[in-house]
C-alpha cells in the first residue's frame, strides 16, 4: 500500500523511498457508510407483536434494566418478546431468557379484545415460574375520559 517517491541521487540514478503518510480517507468512507446502515437498521430491530393496548390513567414505571415482554394478541396467541410460545412452555422459556433470574421484570401486554381470563392465566403462569415483578402494559389515553 505504500507509495514510493522517485528522487535523483548525486549520480543521476533514481532512488525510491517509501511514502510515510497514511491515507485515512477510505477508512472514513467505510465508517460513514456503516454508520448510515446502522442508523437505518436500528429502528427495524424493535418490531414486535401488534397489540391494541387498553388505555389507563396510571403513571409509567421507571427502571434501569430491560424488562421481558409477554404479549397476548387479539387471537389469543402468546408471544415472549417476538417469539410465539405455548402457555405451558412460558415459565421455562422465561427462566431461560432471564438466565434463571426471578427478580427480572416481566411486562404483560394484552390486546383489549382478548378475554380477561386469558391474560390472568398468562400472569398466573409467570407467577408460578417464580417471577414476582409482573406488570400490565397499557396505553395512556389521548383525551380525558367523559368529555
């Protein structure tokens, strides 16, 4: 990769010596292209299960760690993050994903059209697996109730 510079010596013959400068322009070009690719791809990685959440007046839960999300869609299908699971497999899968940490937070997202009993069965299974930090996710209302 080193370029050479031709110089004439005292006797007229050419001597080649290596160029001591490093050209960083190609590396910067590649890094900028990678930056743009990752900026475009990052929002696509957060695609989840489409759930129509009920609305509530409750405040948001604050925490540092990333919670596990269990979703129940309008058809009653159960998802751990983005992967469909059976109700009987939910407990072992949660333990595996949380690396046997029963203190991990678990959020349950239930579609508003789903039967309340189905959501309670999911929460019961999570509780049986040993997880105590379980919360329901809802949407904040866009307009005040009763107006």
